[in-house]
C-alpha cells in the first residue's frame, strides 16, 4: 500500500458518491406540500446587497429565516431544480472534506480505509441524503456542520492563516442556517478553551478568537430573529401545548402579564391534532396575545424554564415523546431511493449507550496518550446532547424534524470513536501483546506435539 492510500480511496468514493447522488430521481417533488420552502424562495429573491436578505421583517404570509439558506438558494438562481442539485453537491463535498481532515489524524492505513468506507456508507443513508431533495434548511445545515467540524480540526492539525480564515467563514455560514447553532458554538469553543488551557496553551488565543466570533454571531443572530419575529411561532407553540393544559403553569404566565389566558385555554387547550394550532398564528381575536408574544414571550418563557428546571431537563416528559429525539427517516424526504437502499440495512447501528461506552475507552486512551482527537468525540457528545435539549424545549412542534440530526451525530461519533480506538498506540500495544501471547502459546503447543512425536 502506498502512503496516500486513504486519499486515493476518498477521492474515488467522492466521484462515485457524487455520480449516484446526482442520479437520484424524486418525482413528483416532495417540497411543494410544505409552507417553509416558499419562505426560503421568497427571501432568496432579494438582492444579495439588500438588508432584506439578511435582516428581513415579518409580513403577511412570510416568515423570515436566517440568511445562509436563502443566500445559497440565491446562488442557485432560486430555481428549485438547481437548488436540489446544489444541495447534493454540497453534501458530497462535505463528505469528502471531513473524510480528508479526519484521516490527517489517523496513523495507520487500515484505520484510514475503515473510516473512508464506513463514513461514505453513513453519508449514503437516506436519513441524510433524503433532505437534499427538499427545499428546507436541514440539508444545508448538516452539510455545513460537517464542513465546520472539519475546518475546526484542520486548524488544530495545522494553524495557518488560510485554515483560520476558512474556519471563520464557515462558522458564520453554518451559524446562520438555524437559530439554535449560535448557542452550541459558544458552548463548543468554551469547552475547547478549557482543554487547551490545561493541555496546549499554544492554541488558546485562536480558540478565544473563535469564541469571541461566536458571541458576536450570537448577538447579531438574536437581533435578526427579533426583527424577523422568528421566536413568535415557537413561543406560541410551547404556550399552547405545554402551558395551557397545566393550570399551575398557566397561572404563572398570567401573573406575569400574558393576556387572554382564559380565552386561549378554552379554544386551544388539549388540541387533538397539533395542526389545529395554525389558525392562532393569524387569529385577530388574539392579537393582544400575539403582540405580547413578540414583545415579552421569549423572555418570559426563558424565565419559566429557569424557575422550573424539571421542564428544562425534560424530567416531566413522557418516554414516547423523548424517543422523538432519536427519530430518523421522517416523512419530509419521500421514499428511500437509489443507492441509499443499501445503507438503510445498516443504520442506525449505534445508540447513545454504545457511544458512551466507546468514549469511556477513548477517555482512557486520552489519559495515556494526551491527544486532542481522542477527546473530541466526547466534546461532540456534550454539544449534541445540549443541542437536543435546547431544540426540544425551544419548540414543541415537529420535534422529530428539528432533531433529525441527533441520530446522525450518534452514528458519526460511533464510527469516529471506533476508528480512533483501533488507530491508537494503546490499542495497538494491547493487540500486539495479545497476539504475542497467542503466538507463544501456539509455539508451545507445536513444541509439545513435536516432543510427543519424538518420544513416541
């Protein structure tokens, strides 16, 4: 095997995956039955230099979005067919790039080959590929997430100006795919600063810069969300489905100024179908309530979570509702199509318990070898756990869609963890000792057999 066998396999699989991804045929289009794609398309038709592209205001039948997805749709000329092709291309680029970066940290050829094969297999899972066929934020968000992870790791591997600038740019684009990511970015960089403060002070300054950027992005994204009233619907959803059915909670909100409490409870409490909340969004009878949500709803709901920590930590949730956090192949992407049928037989392979056990092993290896990459999957477990909690409490509707990324992240962490274990010096040392003992025992057995033959 040549030294760059991993890169050759990566490039070959990239070409194959790109061909099969572009060949997937979805007809009729699956996105036309949803309202969100039309908001993205409308925003994408604004000028790239217009304030309405980046800080759009709420108006009738238009709900503004963070700018990254509309901006990339703009580059695709706001044409749905071109957008779908662009999403498939970005998905394949993300697969190639993260594979390339992870292999920089792997020492053995067999580890690189294993990671290449299983990583591309995971990225052919319909639970990931399927989102490229619809005009929603999920596909671009997950592609940029993997590119963001890769861009961070490549800075750790080699701190060049180009790598740093590339990571800063990707961080901004990634953050503005969904309003929840800025929270996660701040936590992620804080965890890394704590690590580098203890183990590698040379990388503290650059990680402080990354943290400051994430704080700045958080502030700007909060402002854009207020301008676009992006918190209005999630707060309404939470009040209707989590507050109205509970008289104690309802009184708590009423005492803090929420108007029309009794009327809301009579009309919208205990709805048999979650879609029955839709009329409330534009119900003029509750305009005072809607104005309160825009002005004070988010801050009041945040105070409620702080003063009722059992709700924040999901202690009051039913098991069947919590299982939605791990949902996959939900009904937004159409039927499983093309070459994705093969990976469907394998994934999901890992569960939460398995990756925790794998990372206990990795933490032992980290203790022995002090390599950041061995601790990195544990950091990912922390941030994706917090992301799951954040998104679950942020909006009670469409939990499966908002948390589609949870099971994907579990599979990625599982693959990465196993490969890092196999690639570690600690594992190789233990493996060599075991094989040496087996060889010695085999040799002794052979000698015993030969001795018997000699005396016989």
